[in-house]
C-alpha cells in the first residue's frame, strides 16, 4: 500500500512538473541584431584548416566573386594549385638569396594574382581534394613544412661552389606528394583546358586589380611595397590617407564589388564567434576601471566582457597617427586575409562590414564575421580591389 502511495505521489509530482509553464528563454538585449544594408553575391565558405593559407582562400574567393559579378557563373577555384606554384617560387627566391629570405606558409593577395597571370588556374575538381593525399579530409600543412623547410634551407646554405638544379625536382616531388600535381591539361564541363587557357576563359582583366594601404612613412598617392615578411614578392600598394580607405570599401560594395582585406585579427575586439569591434581600452566607463585593469584581464575575461557589453561597447576612432604608431611598434601585424562582401548595421545603427572567413562554417554566423567599419580601417594592412571600384576622384589622383 505504501509503495502504491509513493508511486502515485511521484506521478503527481511529475504531472505537476510537466504542467508548469515553460521558463522563458533568457534574452540578451546587448547582443547585436544585424540588418543587411547591402550584400554582394559570394561563393561558399571554405576551410583552410591547419594551413597558413588565408591569403590564398580569401583572394581566390575575391576572384570567384569578380567572376560572379561579370558573368554570373559560379566557380570553385583550386587553392592547392596556387600553393604548389607559389611555394616553389618562394623556395627559388630563398635559394637565390642564399637563405636570406623568408620561406613560410603565409603570403599576400598579390601571390594569387601572380599565379593567375603567370601559371593560370584550375577548378578544385582537377586536383586531389585538400588533405586526401596524406589520409586527411582537410589541409594539414604541419608535416609538409617540417619536410620542406629543412630541404630548402639545406639547398640555400649548401657548401657546394656550384648549385645543382636537381634540387627543384626534389622539392617539386614533395609539393606534388602533399598537394597534388598541377595538371597540364584537364576537362571542365566537357571542354579541354590548360591552366592558362582556363584562367583566360574566366573573362577577367588582371590589370584591373590594385592594392591599397595607408601609412605616413611614404608619401600619399604613391606606390610602395608594404614592409611585411609575407609580402615577399614586393608588389606596390597605393598609399592613401585613412579617410580614403572607407570611401573605397563603401564605394566598392555599393557598386557590386568585393574587397580582399588583409589585416590584424590578433586583437581584443576580434572574437572567434563572428564579431570584431575596435575596443576602446582607454575608456574607463565601459570597463568599470582604467586601461591598466583591462590589460590585466585574461584573454577569456576580455572576450567575456566584450560579449557582455555587446552593442553597448564603446569603440575608439581610428586615426592616421595611431595606425602608424602601431605599425612602427609591431602591434599592427599582418595576421589574416578575409573577404569583405557587404554592409550591415546593428540595432544601435552602428555599421559593420560583412566578411567571409576561411575557417569553415563556424561561429555564430556560419563562417561570416561582422566587423565594425572602425575595426576594418584601423587594423588594415592592405587590401586588393578592382580599380573600377575606386571613386573617380581618387582614381584621377592615382592616374589609374
């Protein structure tokens, strides 16, 4: 009898629990709610995985968007083709300079343009998918560079008085083993191509693409090679005042062009969840203390604070002087390449650039980042854009 009573009591409690109204889901009023202002069509989000190839993924994505704009056709261009050609060129430069040059995974947007112009390109399907040649499902360049770097260093510092050209065949074998052999000919949609003829078929004019930056250690409205290690081919970037930077990006988006942005994401305001704000560490009101206390917080504590503040976070205003100071003291660094393809605003009216990343479909926005205009301008190293996307008055000053 007691057992039956206990079971009945448990049943009543369970029924009561079910009958209780569901607790309202807690909402975060500070979390940004984005409204799209302008969005340019882009290709799918890719994953560079364990490889330092953001420069490659972001720039090929840029050219895929250029093709979309011009022809309406969607292409998936092959990043490993670019890597294969570019790393060989980079090794040749290091050897030619007897080791006094960088040989790393990173690169620049110009590296991709150079490969397209000089070697062509192929679609993704014309080479083995990333990682498959060594039993992975995505890129993993760790072992590749553990093998290549000592090899290239040994050649560059050989004790031989005459350099044997056979070293290139050895390196090419390594590249082909890990990345796949670049095809001399392939068939795409029923038609035969070489990499060069395929690049020509895309309908783009490679002379249309220019790089832009903004620093004061060179004259404005002139070109200079931005002094970062990954800019090893040393192409020139047009040097413009900071106020022209946002004008160009906004004008590009307004006229249907994307922008291949390179800059610094090793910043407190850049989250791994898809948001980037130019956090004002000198503003005591938003941290509840002063900058000294903010700097003592751990990275996790800073991220938590930024998420807590959300749209109430106070941003600093980028300045020409601050950009130069940070470049000269090494706090503005060349970390990552991404694709700007749109403009959005949050519920407070703050405007952001919509940015396609190459870390896979991840974060709160499935591989898309919302980066404030202040962040993009302040942390820019340089960007590639179609010259036709630049306002006419600026083009006139540049003579392009």
